[in-house]
């Protein structure tokens, strides 16, 4: 059975950092595009970063480029999102998603950026 489990969210002050993790089970990383999405209250869910099936060619939305870094560790089957210089507008529930022959979402992890 396929599972994506996010962790690493929490409360952080503006300018701070967090690293989110997405533990993947039940699928091969090379068969899926892996991405991080987020949904703020009252907003739609949006893609913020993704990795190609090979794990190369990262893609970033403009509003996170230079601050966030997506990566993966094939040995542990974990996808990471390193978030630096966090801003209050980054407050949202962050979701991991695998896209391939099917789409699989994790349950999400809350990130709150506030003083």
C-alpha cells in the first residue's frame, strides 16, 4: 500500500527555518514526480516545488525560489523541503504529492510563521 507521511511542521518566527520530510512507502521514487504543495486558510492548494522522476531538475514557484530547496534521499525514500527565511505568508498546511500512474497525497503538516 502506498503512503506518504509528512512531518517537520511547526511554529517558527519570521526569518526562521524548518525542514519538512515526506516518508514514502509502497512506490518507487523513480516512477513518480514528487512535489510539495501548500494550502493556506481560504485559499486553493498550490504547487510550490517539485522534482522530476530522476530526482533532478527541481522546479520552484517564484515566491519560494531562493528560499526553499526540495531534495530526496533514495536510500531512505524521503523527500525533503528545506525552508529558509520564512515569512508569515508561508503559513499553510504543506502536503507531499506523488504523481505518476496515480496521484497520492500525504495528510499534510501545519507550518505557522508568526512572531
